[in-house]
């Protein structure tokens, strides 16, 4: 891939997109186009990267944004609805928007597409996010376009407004941190910077039709993730275990008063579902040796340049 070729990123102002732009620029890519509908997050991207072309647009709607695909060498499809209180949001942003992006790729004969799916497509979970991500990936695979698919597990890193990022900030503000049950729910978190290096490898090498399960190398229980964050940030927060049923009820009550709850009852179910994922050897397949978990946590939440920047959901 020519480092001066045009790359278009959809959902570029989100967690993966913000990190991917940092990585692509570090690797020498110079013509990046970032499309996102979130004005606040897109403004953060503009401030950090004034050299990147930005387009504010809702991909679920027809518009001039499709013209940015003209002359592109690759499209990286990142947009996704991850949390929400209604199924319509997931259908609109995971399915309707994807259909229009695929149409734009065909219209402008973009030669390659990198699609970011999710490990939930092989999960035992059954919720709006899981169902629409499965359908979204199927749309890409059956599109007839030259593409590859990457399925990451739970990710963490710079800019994260949800997941471990939200937990990290919450822990810093509260003297007591609640844990559902015994907290022994095994996770395989994937460091965002490592994942972005895998994406960059796919952009450069353009594997055709390959589907990659990209899993964090570290198998760690949820409660130990929390303890690692606490240690990295040198916090004195007291960790308190709450019965699972009560924790679930509190989340449902909180969702009644919050338009965008940071952690939902469905996500609690997914956390405790007992999934174990098996992924490719990232060092062998992508040339990416994953960052040790404790080191990645320190980089994510203690970095002087980026750890204080948080996106909005």
C-alpha cells in the first residue's frame, strides 16, 4: 500500500478510529479521511490531527459523504452502535449505515475494505448488539467486495468513554467500587494500540476474504482487571462485592434515569456469560507482539498526552 494513498475511515472519531489515526500517521500514511456523525468527538479528532480531512455525516442517511470514497484505495469500516436503549438504534447504525457504506464502496470502485466486526459474533450472548453485529458481518462477507474481517474482543486504551475507561474514571472519583458477585469472570481484553497495528497490517497486505479473531493474550478475571487499574493509578478505592441479583437490579434502575447508561444489564449478562475466545497468533499473522497487560493499562490511563482525553458516547 502506497503511504500516500487515500484511506477512508467510517466511525473514525470513536475509540478504534482515534487510536488508528495515531497509528497510521506514525506509520507514515498521509491521506486520511475521517467520517463520523458525532460532532464533539470529531472536534477532538480535528484538534489532535488538523492534517486529517474530516466529514461530519450520519452514514444511515444519503448525503455528499459518499463522494469522499472517490479515489480511495481502502475503506476501514469502524462505525458501530455498541450500547443503546432501543433495538432501532442498533439496526440503524449497524445495518442501515453499513448497507449505504457498501453501496458507496461499489459506486466508487474502492478496491479494498477492512471491516471491524466483533468477537460477539461467536459469543453465547443474545442481545441487540450481538444480533446486529452478526448481520452486519454477514452483509460484508456476502457483498462481493474484496475485504477482510477482524473480530476483536473487549478493547481498552486511549480515549475510551466506555468499558475499562469509564471504570477507571469512576474508580478515581468514588471511595467504594462495586463488583458483581465474586468478580471471577474471565476476560480477554485487547489493547487498542495492538489491535490498530493489526488493522494497519491488513491495510498494507490486503488479505482477501480472511476472517481474523483477534483476542487479547491475557486471560484475566474482571476483579483482577479492576485491581490492576487501581494499582496503575495508585488509587485507594475500596473494592466491595455486591450480590449479582442486586447489581443487576441497580443497573436496570439506573438505566431508567440515564439516556446513555455507561454499563447496562445486557452488558452485565455478557460479562458473566462465560465466553472463552480463541484467536490468531497476532505475532505470527500480523507481526504484532501484544503489549503485556499491566504495561498496557499504564499506557492507557497514565499517559501524559492522551490519557486525559475522553470521548463522549
